[in-house]
């Protein structure tokens, strides 16, 4: 989604400054933007590194003179596993990227966004920031936290020039499943194939909807028919939605 959004923003005339933990894929995205006639730069680091995030924000502002849109998009998942058996290290790895990475990105860039006459702050949560889902405890926790943090920022930044948007994608055709941290390659491949079957929305379509949300200053954008269905069920039966959503769930198909 980040790559597709970078291409769309660059096509609109924006200079895009990108982050990726993987230097090779970061350079691929920069090359794609420039080949399409856009302007791009970036730096490879983990958003779980607070000092690196702050340095990136300062470097971006100094080099380009302004920051108008910030999208906190980085996220990782893990292979399905019961919360009871997950190690604390597994919890911390997911939460450090998915939650703290968003907090760092917001706090590091907010002073620069406030300096603009009009600005946008966009945080990527998930449909699993609206409904819970079994065997993904750290991921779901982090996405609920992103949703709550974003809604707090929206309230606190209401008197300012910053529009705050929370994005809740459903199954998006990205590599998040294939990048799940694990040494079990067979389980990873099975999980990735199962995820691919559920990923019904392309990254391009998701990026188009995110950009539309930015342009219209939407508070919340729910992406994908699957996400919209789950959101509807959760609104209709907030205390019992899992009976509908989990009817056909079976952890063994992911292993």
C-alpha cells in the first residue's frame, strides 16, 4: 500500500520521502517513482527505532523545507498462535513496529505539520482495530491501539490545521504475511497462501481509497468489502459479533 500510495502522490506532483526497513525494496520504490516522472527520496530503518524516526523527520523537513502529509503505514504480522503460548518477545516485536512506530511517527512529524497552513496525518490501523480476531493477539492489540491513539489525536488537534485520518483495511494483497517473522518456512508458506485467498483488495485500490480519504479529510476509511462487512456486523452486534465472524474459523488451515 505504501508503494502504491507513493506512486499516486508523486503523480499528483508531491515529492515523496519514504521509509522501508529493507533497503533494496526501498530503492525499488524510489526507482519506480522516478521512472514514472516523480520525485522521491528515502531512508531504510525500522520505525521501532525512535531516534531513527526523529532523525528522519528532521532530515526531511530540513531538506525539503516542509512536510504536508504524513502516512504511518509500516506494519508486521505473525503466524497464527494462541496468546497463551506467545513469548513476550513476540508481543514486543509486533507492538514495537505497529504501535510505537505510529506513535513515534506522529510525534516526530507533528511540529512540522503544524507549521503548514493545511496538513494531513494518516495512520494505518486495520479492520482488526475494529473487531478482534483470534490467534493474532499482538497484531490486534496494536491495531486497536492505533485506532485509539488516532482518535485521541483527532480530538486534540481539532483547533489546528491538521486533518487526522484512520485507515481500516481488510484483506489487502500485500506481502505482510510473507514477511511475518518466523524460522518455520513451511508454516510461513501455508499462512501466506491462506492470506492470499482472503486478500480480496489490491494494494492499488487501497491506495486510491486512502488518497481519496486524504483529499476529503475523512476521519475514518474502511477499505474492502470484507472490512465493511465486519465493521457493519460489529456495529450491529458489538458484544456478540464474533459468533458470526468466527463461524468458519479454523486455525489449523493456517499451519
